[in-house]
C-alpha cells in the first residue's frame, strides 16, 4: 500500500509540473545527456551540448564540463527545480521565461551580479548556495 501511495504522489507531482516536465523531457531527448543522476526526486543530467544549466520540472540539465555533483551550479538548478515544485503550472511564466530573458540579456559589463535577479536569487536560496 505504501508503494502505491508513493507512486501516486510521484504521478500527481509530475502532473502538477506537466508543462515544464514535457519541455524538460523533450530537451533531454534532444541533448542526449552522457550522465544522469537522481537527486531529490529530480534527474540531474550532464550534456556536452548544453550551454549552461536549465531546470524544467524534474529535469535539471547542466553542461558536462560544469560537472561537480552538488556544486554551486547543481545546487542553483536544484533551487529552480524546487521553484517548479512550489509554483506548478505557473513556473514557466513566473520563473522560466523571466530567467531565460535575464540570461540572454545579462552580461558582466552591466555591473551587476547574474544572481541578483529575483529568479536567480530565490533559486540560490532554495538550493542553499553560498556566493
């Protein structure tokens, strides 16, 4: 009976985050990660064709040469994964799109930390990243 409820909880959580889970699954299929680990019910995927890092539902995809299991990059992306857990279907609008736009717009010459933006600051806090 315990296994049934555990499986049911996983299914409900997957549906709660369905839009980003589908995008994450598609990205994993496209990028074909070399290494995959399960961490906090998320899949941490290392892909050489990834430019940086992204979290879409239970799928965390990080560039292979950033591989430092439980390092700052992974912790930060795990923070985004937790945002997805909290926000469910609102994640892509509240966090995903603004974060993507910020990553595209930001550069070091602008004189501010990449992690000062609200989406990134919150992800660091949830992932327990110390900068």
